[in-house]
């Protein structure tokens, strides 16, 4: 038995490391001219990954931390598609859009809140702008099962989509009512059947632990029902409670949250259940069947992490399209305006709608590599880092490595001359284990860090 009580001390604010440096470091000093310069320098041989943000939702899910716009007005969606098209035309002036596309992802909001005809319009304009999709491109869409029909599926299938991710979060009625997302099991089962009948053989289901009124018993019941749907992948996220950012989260009674020790027990139960029922753990919060390319990437040490989570498609420049979307290259991040009016104003001015970004230093690139390796593969080949960056690892990180001592003493991490290895229990605290390598955290007192808690 693991005594999770002793790990409660690690429940502290910390990044999820979908990027490094993290989004709070992005600055408005980074301009559209900077991004244009980065685009001009990019090699035509580097692949592209596209992220398209479709921001609208009919109503609020109170747990959601995404950048969404609530509307029931059809004309808002029509107007947004007009501006997407304009943005793509501006993008073509500055970026070689004939480069090979290896990945495309529709996120939101609720992409399938748009009608099938509107989604078809989006796909068409993207394919016209980026005509060179690779044969094995990963083309995926986030789906709210409450807004998904056979007509949506037909459009996505025709558009080349080969992966779908269904948001479920939890099946417990009390939890669903509290988070303002009523979604019966049958609704999810129905959309799974629609996708399978269309030949989609890579389906992910999203679950969240740490929501109000959840406990070990109720979440165990959810995972036992979900596995009957036979998803190819699962993402089991730790609920990120950031009420200072998201007003809807203020509706929750925080006394209904499970304590950190129980959340760790829920995660441990979930890991045990899925790994004894044919799935392998991938990264800190994903599970996949052994034949899945995510798991194969781990075996090769080629798993990557980006804003969409874990992926096998590394080495591509990410182009963010739409309001609030984020793109990145080897040494920069760039984010579009979050405010719809500002986004439209920039486009009306024939400008890329860039709001802020970040230029990575050599130190950033090195630390990014170290953190992403640990987040993805739960180990770090020290000699590989030394060769890749021409450093003495122990000397370079002499002020950071002592911060791992407490994890070593707790048998969560082991280090030798060749490798840093995270133990199976340590994987549950991987965010904490990466934090000593984060140069920016050291500049901010712990009580001033504006992140969700790591547990």
C-alpha cells in the first residue's frame, strides 16, 4: 500500500507543461512583425501542424478552462467563418503554406456545434490553403457527444479525419448536474457507434478526476462503464481549479472536492484498472492500447508533448488559426488575440491577429527539452542531453539537481551518471518532479504562482 497522505505536501501550484516557457511568460512585446520574421526563416523542409480554434459553445460546462464563447446565435458562427477565411488569406502572404502538413486538430469550444455544412466549409478552406497533407497525417477533432450527428461524421470522414476525441468527464449524475453537463451514458455510446460505423479506429475519451462530489467509489464506477465502450485511447485529466481565471469555476463549493490524498488514490485506482484491462499508461494522463502508435513512440523514446497533449508528430511547426489559438516553432511561441473584437480588428487591418508570444533563449530550449522528455517518457538520457547541447549536465544544472533530493529520498526518482528515471509512483507527481528545472518558477514565490494545483 502507498501512503498517499505523505504526498499531500506536493499539492502546490504548478504548470502542466504543455509548453515551456509556460503561457504566463508570453509577452505583448512579441509582435506580428516578429512572427512574420520567424515564418520567413522557417525551412521549407519542416512539416506543419495546424490547430484550428472553433470557440463557440451553447452553454457553459462549469469545470472548463478553455477559451470559449457562449452563444445561441447562428450569425455569430457565420461571421466567425468569414474571418477564419480572411485570416488564412493573410497567413498565405507570410507563410509557405505548400509545406507538408502532418497533423491537424480542431479544438474549441465545441467544433461540432457548427453545422455539418459549416464544418465542411472550414475543411475546404483549410485544404485550399494547405494543399499538401501527408498520406499518414493525423487529423483529429474534439467532439461534445451532445452535439454530434451522423451528418457531422460523414463530413469529417470525407475531410480525412481519422481521430476523434469525445468529452465525457464523468458519468455520475450528481457530478454531471454540479458541473452543468448532463450527458447520459447512452449519448456517448451512440456517438461511439456512429464513429465506429464510419470506420474511425482511433477514438479517445476524456475523463476528469477531482471534480465536485467525486470520490473513489463513484469514479471507479465511471471507468468501469467507460471501458465497455472500448476506446482506443483515454485521457484522464486532473481537474484544474483556476477560479481567478474562469468565473464559472466559482460556482463550485470547494468543500465538495476530494482531498489531495484521495485524488492520488483515484488516479492510482484508475491506472491499475486500465493497465490490468489492456491499456498502457502514456505520459502523465493518457492511456492507450499496446498497438497504438502513442505507446510505440514511448518504446522508441519518441513521444512528444504539445498544446493538444501527447503526440507522435514531433519536429513540426505548429500554426495556430482562429481566436486565442497558439502556434510555435523551434524558438518561439505566438498567440492570437483572445478577444473576438480585437481578433477581427487585426484581420480587418490585413494583419496577422497576434496578441503576444515569446522568443526562446538557448537556455529555454535546453530546459524545454529536459522537461518535455520527463513529461513524455518519464526518463531522461543525460548523455544524450550533454551531446545535443554540448554541456556538462551536472555542472549546468548544479543549482537545480539538489531540488530533486526529496524525490530521490521518497523513491519517486532515481539518478545515475547516465539517466534520470521516474518510478511508477513518481509518474503521478511528474509535474512536481519537472518543476526544479523550470527557471521561471524560481523567480516567483510559491504563494504568488497562478497555476492549478499539481494534485
